[in-house]
């Protein structure tokens, strides 16, 4: 669909920023206008600051890199960064600026490692940007090291997931109880270049979402680090996690009990549910609602141009409009694209991916959606016992 009326799908550059802005020791310089910088400071991480050169008509016409060269040298002289990502914007990618040659030439004049980035956001999905970035950042920094028993990495921890931090806390607690092992890195969420350098010390990698799978395969080929893919939603996700980890480390988990939840009443099982999630979460949540709670009236869609497997289609605003107006969901799992839909009927709102509400002012719940703890919380959300999306405080600027 060429036109967007509501929320357009973020581009590959935004996918990169959702990854890179979480990494301490990294600086990001964009050769382009100030828009991305302004957006990122409100919606993304702060570990890796974003700078912009800004541009004018002369730069767009002739591709003059003078101010970009000066900006790179200024960041290098600050001594704050172990590496600087020098990125194109949509504007400078149109004029065909060769960022790789620019960085290769300038690297001889600066001491900080320069990483060229040519993502343009022009028609390419943010999940593609995440997939490329997760692998690229590991390739740039990971060193060949001997694996250490008792530790693992979690790959695919991207900040577009609204309750990610709650999920990671629950997953780490479950693995610690089952195997007495510790997580050494939740990549790329709240990591550092130093942690990435030691990634190969992990006994195995847990892959949370499909965008991290190429990176895990690269680490297996490069360092021999085995991996397991588990979304960690519901009983099936947790069984995949614990059985996969047990197979890799050669130990039986000490705790593999499946908590019993009271079945949903017919009234709640018959609720109409609409899911708008990432490629991994949309299918996983649909599976969980059906398998764990016996719900049948489920429609799911990816907030992505890429489909989430055979059962979950890619995002299409026309289909979303029809579902909101004709299906009239009573439970919404998604983001502001469905929560802010004009004229929709009242529904239970469960935030899954960003954007949601007003950044920094919309309260978050403390419960996860993943693991058995998340399964119990999800049941309470479905019955209205737990308000998953508290009211947004009034915006004084409206």
C-alpha cells in the first residue's frame, strides 16, 4: 500500500537506531537533517548519543563532506567513544554519497574506529535494519575467546518491545532457578562494547526473535557458540527454552514445573482479539492465547512489511481498518496504531511494541508478557484484573 493514513512502518535506519542507541561506548553521527536526532532522543536509548551534521542545499546539490569531516574529527577529539558510526540519512543517500569510501579515507586521520552505515530508510523495513545491525555490531567487536561455563547471552533484545526489560528479568530468573547460570549480555539492550567484545565467552546464545538468528549463526560458525531459538511466550515457549538449554549444557533443569492457571470462563474465551506485534511476538502471542487459554476469535498482523510466518500477514492499513471497524476487537495487543484508532469501540489494551502513549510520561506495568510469570499476568490482563496500559497523563501541549 503506497499511502499511510496512520502510523507508517519504520525504516531500516530506525531499526539500526533501536539497536545501536543501547550500546555504551558507541557514538552515532548522522550526515543529514536534525529530524532523526530529535526523534531518537525521545524514543530510543541514551547509552550511545546521536549527533547530526545538519545539511543545506549546497550539501544536497554537490555532496560536500566538509562539515561531516569536521564533525567526525570533533567527536574523535572528545575521546568519549570507542567507535563512531557514521550514518547516511534518507536525504544524503538519495544523492549517492559513498559513506564507505569516506570513512576508509578519513580513518587514517582519526584514532577512533569508524563504522560506515548506508541504511537509507527508503522502502526497507525496520526489522531488516535490526537483523543487519545485530550481526554487523557483533562482527565489528566480538573477539575469539574461550567459552566459560555457567553463562549465556540473550540475542535480539531490541528496544522496540514495550515490556522488554520486564521480560528479560523474568527470563534470567527462570534460567538461574533451573540451571544456576547467569546472563552475561542482553544484546543489544543496555550493553557495552566491552561486553560485545567478550560475547564468545558465553556457553550458548539464546535467540529471542528471528532478527537475531543470522547473528547467532555467524557466532556459531566463527566461534563455535551454540544457540537455541525460543520466544519464551507461554508454556510452549518456556519448554523450548529449558529443553534447549538442557540439551546444550548437558544438565537437567532443577525446576521444570508448569504452573496451573484457572481456565478462562466462556465469556472471556469468546472475546475478539486483535494482535499487532513484531514478526516474532505476533505469532507467539496468537499461539499462546489459543493454546493456553482456548481463545478462538483471534486476528493477528505484523507491524512490519515482512510476514510473521505462514499464519501472520504483513501490515496493511486497509486490512487493519476493516478489522477495527468490522471485527470490532474487545482485546487489543499492539501499539498506538490500534490504541489510537479513531472511533474504535472500548477494549482492553495490552501494549506489546512501540510507540505507546507519550514517551516518558505513560506509566508502564511491572509485569512481563514472557515466561510463566508473564502467562499469569496475561491472564489477569485478559479478564481486566490488571490494567496493562494505564491512562496517559494529560498532555499540556495539546
